C-alpha cells in the first residue's frame, strides 16, 4: 500500500511538472504580461534568492537557449542576455533594469561553475617537493606561523609544531592536494592574528572544568589539543563539499555582486576555521577521537544555516570579524 501511494504521488508530481506547471506559467504570463524571468527579477532583491530562482528557471526551461545560458562563457553573457530578451520579446529600452539584473545573476551562476572548476583543479594537483613554487608556499607557511623559529631542515619534526602529522608535510596534502596548502597559507597571511591564536590554542593540553567566570576570562584558553594543519586540511574538505554540492551558492550569491572567485572561497575557509575552533571549544571534547563526530555536527549546522537564502557570511573580510548576518 505504501509503495502504491508513493508511486501515485510521484505520478501526480510528474503531471504537475510536465503539464500543470507549464500551464500555470502560461496563464500567469497572460495575466501579468510578464514572463517568469521578469517576475523573478521584479519581485526579488539582488542576492541568492533571486539568482537561485533564475538559475532554476533557466535549467528547467523547454528552450535550449535558456538551458544553455547557465553554461555560458563569462565573456558571452552580455550577448546571451540580448538573445534571451529577443526570445522573450522583451523591449530592452522599456525594461532597462531587467537586462542589468539578469546579467548580474547570470554572471554569478557561470562564475560559481568556474569557481568549482578552479577549486577542483587545485584539489587534484598533488604536492610536488620538486616544484619550487610548492616548496616556497610551504616554507612561507612555516615562516608565517613560526616567525621566531628557523626551520632546521626541509624534513623535520618541527612541522608537527604547526599541526602536521610527521616530518614531511607533503604526505598530509594527499587528500586535498594543493587546495589545502593554499587555504592554510591564505588564512595565515590574511588573518595572521587569528591564525596564530587558533594555532596557540590547539597546542594546549586540555584543562579541567572551569567556572563560568573563569571561562569568560580565559575564552580560548580552555585548551583544545588538535593538529592545526591537519584540521585545516579537513576543514578544506568540508568547504569543498559545501561548494560542489551547491550549498555555498546561498553564501556566494549573497556576497559576490557578480562572479564568485577563489578569494571568496578562501575567505569562506577562514570563516569555517574560526567557527569550527569555537565550536570545538563549546563541545568540550574529551580528546581528538571525538573529532569526526564534532566535525559532522558542525557540518550539519552550517548546512542548516545556508538553507536560509537570506543568510550570508559577512562580506567584510577579517576572519576574526566574520559572522552570519541577515541581509
């Protein structure tokens, strides 16, 4: 019986999507005198809510021109918008704002696709110790986080001081490739004070329970005991999964006026690093063995936040100042 009801429900959903939805769109256009894209642009503010609706409208259109618009090259977006206006018989002189709104949203859509490709390229590029650029980035990471402690050698136990697992960090980059190194270096250089604080806290042994007064005084001193670099690579994986699943569209469409870039992704990583650090402290784990459980819990919390299409990470970057805001 349950199986029959499920099949029946799916059948009616199919009918709605195939016939009723298109009929409703046709009737609405006749009544309002506006096509769906016009209605979306005129009834929604710039940002994720509008761009997501435009993206959905284009993807599920029966027109091949509209379907292919989401895969346009950034340089051809302006022409694509002109073609859409012609197809929909919309006078650009009578609707000047429509073309501007569509162009901004379409740039966000194609920009997100390009960002996924750029991030994937970095993730697939393995760390190569014979590549001087890779080596320079790694040494710069050390100098940024340990400015007063010269590295005794390229292969050294000192790497454990910033949270790598062994004497040669290259083995820790296998999962996320160069993407993990890029993110760690960006965090360390662009919000150095916060990165150093997080690193300092992560090296401390676990304290016993403290009173509320002590907690308010010590803040981050309720020590953590985790590997900074390894956690950074793990949070890179979390940010990557949010990006490729499309969950980050909410955030990026709200903070990038046009095309989201790698910098936007790296700023998101910085935010996630600091927020995870706070979350770890709040969860008060007994030891590092609780990492996966707490990471999954943190992941679910971020996903829940991003389901609100009005939410975004604060666009003014300094990881120490980032917070979720209602736009």
